[in-house]
C-alpha cells in the first residue's frame, strides 16, 4: 500500500517544475508573432476543454460527490487567482527584466506560508522559516540579480508582486478549498474560474488581435504545462503536505525555468546562477528529508 504522504512532495515538486516550462514557451510563441491576449485565452480555454472531456468520461465516478452550489462557486472564484497571476506577470514583463520579475514572483513562497499560518492559526516551524530564507537567497542568485546595476520600474515591481500574491492564493486555495470534491473536478473548476477572468480582462485584445493556428497550438501546449498537469498535482497532493512545505516546493519553478530556458532558448547560465539553483533545491529537500526521518523515528 502506497503512503500518499511520502510521495506527495515528489508530485507537488513535479507540478512546480511544470510551472517553470511555460515562460520559455511564451517567449518562443511571441517570437512567432503570437499576441499575449489570444495566447492566454486559448491556453485557459484548452485547459477547461481538456479537463472537461476527462470529466465526461469519469461522470459515473462523480455521481456520489458531496457538494453544493456555494462550494462550487467558491472553487471557481478561487480559480481566478491563477488568471490574475498570469495577467499581472505578463504585464510586469513589459516593464522590468525577466530575472527581476521571477524574483518578485518567488515572494509567493513566504506569502503563501504567511497566508497558510493565518488561515490555519499555526506558526511555521523554524525549519520552514530557514528553508524560506534559503529559497529567497537562492532566488536572487539564480535570477542573476547580484548586484543590480539598472533602474527598475516601480509599477513593474508592483505588478510582479501582485502576481506573487495571486500565486500564493492559488497554492493555498488548492490545498484548503473543496477537498471533499474529486481532485480533477476541483482542478476543472479552478481552470474555469481562471478562464472566465482571462476572457473578461483580455476581451479588448481578443476582439482586435487575430487568432492564428499557431496561437491555438501554443495555447494547448502551454495549457498542459501551466494548468492541467501542475493544478492536478497540487489538487491531488497539496492537502497531504504539512503547513509551509507546499510553498517551499513551489520554488522549484525558478530553477526549472532557468534550465528550460538554457535548453530551449540557449540562454547562458553562469556559476552564480547555478549556486542559486543548488541553494533552492537544498531548501526544498531539507525539510522533506528531516520530516521523513522524524516519521521513521
């Protein structure tokens, strides 16, 4: 019999790694002339359709779900956090470098831990605090921000911080809302909420910008890596993690994005960035290894 609590960190970590892939895909799509608004629209629409088809084939198993319209509405509303994350982040990238935006987005690590502590009325452990500090240090090194030699847009920093706030909400909502729902059902509702928000926010550009086959193709591919796989992993396994572990694992997104950019875009990685990646991975592994030892003892 598989102990879900033991494998949960692995799959949540894989979900975080998946989140690091779309940044490079967005960049490649823009190089091919794909516009942000339609690309986001088709990405979220694809996720809703893919998960909806899966739900249709699984409908016989979903008949005994105990839920109500209020809970469904709350989960859909929670899904807008993912839509806000993408919207704020893309707008921030117009004003500040990618590395700076990535560092600001990773503030979701401590924001999510703080939010979880407030929701559950529990203080993070000392080990988790140490891990968060290591993640932030590693983030600065991995993003190549030491030292900063250029002026930064305050509005760009605000937008990227708002993206971090939204990302922190996404992690907490997937862990705490609708846990009596089937995980895939909850994921579909979260994606539906995000799609509704994207359709409203980007509606002006959707009317004026053309939709090409490349837009749809990239939208489907991005949907798989940015929503379908990671949100399914978060919904399935995040509830099994201890308070604060999920946000720490989510920091794997940054080293993943650096490695993927190196492979797909031939972007250079210096030794300082590699040190940052090692620090982040250490911060992720440390609390999980120590927790496993405690369980054995």
